[in-house]
C-alpha cells in the first residue's frame, strides 16, 4: 500500500514539458514538438496539477436553436466598403477580428481610418496603441483625416489598464494595436510570449462577448509570413485577415483566412498614398499599361482574387546572355511556373531560342499572379518576346497550360470574360467550352499551346464553335512564323 502511494506521489511531482509555440504538453522532454514540428521549443514549466471540475451554475438556460434571437448578431458597417466586403457585411457585435501583416504595410493606418469612420454618438470607438505614443497616433490621424469626437485614444501596455478604459469609455468598437505589446501582470513572461498573448487575447475575447463589443486586434508576423505567437490565437478569434502588399507598390490586399460570419474567398483592395489609405472598387487599372500600339513581350490576363476578377498585364523580355548560365529573373510571378512555361514552349511550341537567352518576366503594378490561369498569358508573353512579334491589340489570354502542351479549363471563365469585356477588350484566348460569351467579344478556343501561338503573326483565327478546319490548315504556317524553320529544313 505504501509503495502504491509512493508511486502516485512521484508521478504527481514529475515535471511537465510544454511547447512554447503551440502549447502542446508532454510528460517528457522532446527535441521536436510533434504538434507544430518546431525544433527546440519544448521546455519544462512545472508539475501538472490534477484537478476535477464539479458541475456549477449555468449562466443562461439552454434553448432550442429556433428560439435564439439572431438579431443581436447583425453586422454593422465599418464605413469602409472594401473591408466590409471581406468581413461579410461589417462587424458583428462581440466579434474579435485579427488583422496580421508585415511591418510598414499599413495596418495601423487602415484601422485608424476604420476607427474614425465607425465612431458615432451611439457607437463610441476606443483605439489603444501599445507601440506608439498618443501624440504620434494623433499626427497620423491629422494626416489621413481620421478625427472624430467619438473616437477615444489611449496608449497602454498593461492589460488591467486596458480593461479599465473599457469600463470608462464603454465603446462599441475596440482597436488594439497590437496584441503582442500588451501584457498581464498576473502572468510571468515578456510581452509577446506564448503565455502573455494567450492571456491577453483570452481576456479581450471575454470582454467582447460579455459587452457585445467588436474588437480589432493587430497581429505581428514572423519572417516566414505566419502570425507570431501561439497558433491558439488564430483558433480563439472569430475572423483572421491578412494584410498583403509590396512596400514599393500602392496596392494593398486584405484577404480573409478565417471568417465565422461570412465567406473566406473575398478580397478587399486598397491604395496606400500620402494622405492615407482608400478602398478601390475597380483596381484593374493599376495593373495595366495603356499604349497606342501593342509591344512585343506583353500579354494580358484576368486573375481571380477571391471572387473578384482583376485584369493584369504580364511582361517578358529576352536578351542575348553574356554568361554561360542564362539569367531567369521574375517579379510578381512564381519562378517555377515561368520555368515550366519555358520548357513547354521549347518542347511543345518548338521555340528553341529561349534556352540560351537571359529572360526577365514581371507583372505591372505589383500584383502577384500565382494561380495556374495565368499560364497561357505567361507563355504568350515569352513567345512574343522571343520572336519580337507583338500580340494583337485588346487580347486577353486565360488558361492553364500542362506539361503536354494542352490548355486546360480554369474556374470562373465567364466572370473573367465579363470583366475583360467591361474594360473594353474585344478578343480572348480561352480553353474549350468557356460558356456564355459577353456580347461584342470574339473568343478563340485553343486546345494546346501550338494553337495559341498562331495569334502571334496577327492572322485571323477560328471563333467559338466554328471554322476548326481552317484553323488547323494554318497551323504549319503559324508555327513556322513563331519558331522559324525546322532543323531538317535548314
């Protein structure tokens, strides 16, 4: 009996280990966390306490779901339509939103503008800054015109002081910039640590749910682009948004990653300038270069950012290489996709001049094209640059290109063509069976990269569901115009 008590007491006094990244616990030390796969993050944190929870008094009786009042969860607009688009209509009372992004991308500028627009006599807004002083935030508010009598500002890094401001101001919207700078005096550890971030986020979430107050939290990101702190933070909040954009470009994108109140495939477009940040209801003009005459090495495509179609321009340039290993430089495009298109053009399109030349490819306006629907535009831009032949004017190319040279179908072709027609484009290269075609647009269906390359000499091509035989008869002449004579002919 004594031996059994001794074994139980020794098991209770045995130290426990916890991962500082994800919070996973174990009874023994490990070099790598099995949960988040991080190395060197498992540390000893004390003996686990064995406790049981007894049934207690309920806060509210359980009701049939049909009798629950859903009007309390009606979204209220923020005054920024592009942000409301991503949120699913606006901010829901009691919702906690986490906005993460790289330093300098414009998170504080956007949320300060949102705080000023959402403030009113019936709905006060409290902006708490932990990274700047109140005077610094006031200077930014003067610059972007975010001044309101019902917008309250406080500079605090103590959680208890923040909760005290909530009791005094009683806001309908709280903006915390940022959650990694606030610490609780009851928890050991520096601000931004796993325990502190979890405690601060938990306290603010409880306050938001009890008061029916919407909360916007600013989150830092690591060098890999992931949200800093424990992964538990993303599970606790209701909405997770990523603020993206190149620091050298004007375009900013707010992309929904998690949303308990709406869809996660919406994207908000903003333009950052000296006077602040403004929403872009029609951002396609940022990604185009208007020219009187077409230029070799350029091709237009329509990409889908969420459910929003955007017309973007792909540019390519090929020059004779001065080194044994030719350069391959990309900007806004995935290097792997460009390399695949070069291989397909050389093997399937019979363009052999690309292998020994320096190749530069980029997008206009800082937009990033990562979806396969831009493959056809990338291939045509490279082929146009290699042959120094411009593509026809007002032409867009949409389609995924496989390694066998086939042009595959992509999602949302009708929406893409409608956006291109709205902006005045009259011709399009698409895969087979694109569906309903907008009026006034001529659509050329292509089955492989060889058929797509025939547009380079500027000769008329077959239209949708017609003249297939004539298009096949022109294959040889169009291919020779792009690739030159075959080896056996030379």
